[in-house]
C-alpha cells in the first residue's frame, strides 16, 4: 500500500512538472502562428504604418532621417511620433533584405515576441508559474470584440508594441532589483535604461512612465522602505536622460531650422491628440476600457492597488507594473480616445487580471464553493476564446488590396509622375513620386472626422495632378472633394478600398 501511494505521488509530481512546460510550449507555438501567418497581408497596411515606414526607407535610399514627399524631405510627423528604436532596426532590415512591408513588419514581430517573453517572465517572478501562463494567454487574447489588441498591433509598424516590450523589460529589471538587493544598482540602472528606451520609442509614454517611477520612488521612501536609493533615483533619472538626449538630437540635428524653429515644428507635429477634453471622446474611451479581458481589466487593477498596500518587498517589486497602467487609464479618457492609445495599459493589465483570476478561483475553492470556482473559470475561458477567435480571423483573412494597387501603379503609371494621395503606405510599396497633404493638416483631419469638429480644408487638386489615389484614409477624412474628382477625373482602376483616378479635364 505504501509503495502504491509512493508511485501515485511520483506520477503526480511528474505530471505537475511536465504540464506547465507543455502548456508553455503550446502557447509559444500559438504565439508564433498568430504573429507570422500571412504577415504582409493581415491586417491590411494603412496610413500610420506607411508614414512610419517612410523614415527608414528615406534613410536607406537618401541617407536622411526624415519623411519624404514629392517636394522634398519632411523632418517632422513620423520622426517625432516613433523613435529610432523602431526606425533604425527597420532601416537595417531594409538595407539587408530590401525595402518592403514584410521586412519592416518582421522587426515589429521580434519586438512582439520580446514583449510576450518579458511579460511572461515578469508575471512568473511576481505571481508564480500558473499566473504567468494565464497572463501570457491573456496577452494573446488582449483584443476586444471591436478593436485590435497586442497581437494585431504586433504585426504592424507602430510604436506601441516595441514600447510595451521595453516597459515589460523595465518592470522586470525593477522587480529583480528589489528581490536581489546585492544587484540593486545594476538592476535599477537596467530598469532606467529600458524605461528610457520606452520613452524614446513612443513619445506619449513620457506622460505616464516618469511620473509613475517618481511616485514609486516616493512611496518606497516614505511607505514601503524596502528598496534603496539606487532604486529610488536611477530608474527615473536614466529614463528622463534617455528621452532628453533623443529630444536634443531631434531639435539640433534632424531639422533644417534653428533649435527654436525645430522646437515649434516638433510641438505642432505632435498634434492635439494627447489632451482633448471632449465628452464624446471620453465616453468612447470609457466604453472601450470596460471591454478588455471580459470586463476584468478595471477590477483587476483595483485589486492590484488594494494588494499593494502591503509593506513588503513583493508589493514594491510589483508597484511599477500597477502604477503605470493605473495612471495610464486616468489619462486615456482625456485624450483623443483611440483604443490604440490604451494598449500599454491593457498589456500590463494582463498580469493583474491573471492574478485576480488565480486568487478568485483559489479563494472560492478554499471556501468550499467549487461550483462558483468552475463558473469563474468558465467565464474567463470565454473571455479568452472569443478574442482569440477574432484574432485568428484577422490572421487568416489576408487583404492584399494595397499591394494590388501598387502593382497596377508600377505597371501603368510612370515612376516619375507625381501621384497625389494621402495613402502613405503606397510610398513603401512603390517608388513613385507621391505628394501628400502637409503633416500639419493631420490633426485637423482626424479631429474633424473622429470628433465632428471643423472639417478639413485642403485643395490638393489645384495643381491638377495627373493621378490621384483615394484609399481608406483619404476617403475617411474626405481630403479630396468628391465633386472635383467627379468633374475633372475618371476612375481608372480599383483594388479593394483604393481607387486610382486619372485627370481627364484639360
């Protein structure tokens, strides 16, 4: 009998060691599939992605760190919104493998995989292996029914996912610095560097990350008393120094004007999307925030704040991963309210949701309520499966309409001919001379459509361009008057939402 019990215990121990490894391997395979299948065509490329890709293409072809239009270089816009941590690796990819959408997206996929790995490592250090596996699964299912999540954004050349990768790495270095006092200085410096790279990657992060780090340092000094002065000073100082250094480089070297003129242009290019204070935008933002992870994001962050009241090293180790998303979601309803703006908070919040779920199920079981525990687990499973199914649908529904329009332009429009358009992605897919509306009009165009504000006024057809392409973005903001197009141009070719118009009026 004793031997039988020993054998059963040995088998149970072996299973307990094997199943987490199998689960992790399965999630790795799932993540790779979601990240790589149909990469150049799903989701369809679009305005923002094309705008960002102009910079590394211009750097490779002309040796200038700038956007480009037919009239020459543009030193603001995408060069301000997304940093060299994205632009330079993509430029290297273009230099090695040629200019192309897949080559650019592959760099972001690498950042995505780093974000997933760092998120898993952070969750395991803070909450244990079971919660870490759940957090990784939640990251894969971070989209909502109507809006994209980490996996979709991780397949596009945008700054959010690389920024999230650096945030996870910074939080991981902070947690190690707290739990390993002998390496606190090294860990604090590494945390500061990672947080600083996040600020350089996406400038909106500056609104949240430095205040969160400063608040964490203040709380440790006056409340937790679990860290040391290296941890309190180095992360904030180094993070701000990284951003300050990059800002000085931009203002001094990346524009044709004086330092003051470049500063004014940079402020204008940053746009008015950071603080909007519009009731309709706030309402849309709040509606979005109650959706991620089956509505568990906000309760999970509240639970994480409640747990952080403990004066322990463990609470201090978790603090940045709690403060950053909480402060982020305090700002988000005051912004333009794009769901993409909330992505860093949603991604970091996956760890809090995983901890809430694990603790809730364990508490219900401990109190002898297995039915409720199973109900909670089933609800969480549904909150994961439904978004995953939607992400799979995106991945398995390729859209090559932009590539088809580019192929038609290559075959039928001379490369030297100026093509008027606001579909920035075409400038990556072909080498035609495109003229784009001035970057200063972007904020007005988006506000006019998204908030119902003053509509865009732009007479891009006054110079009578031979060709005009109207696609998803130009059509959305109504940049080219329909009456002028109908009177002076004839549609020559269509590919999905893209239409090429040829001038027929004298």
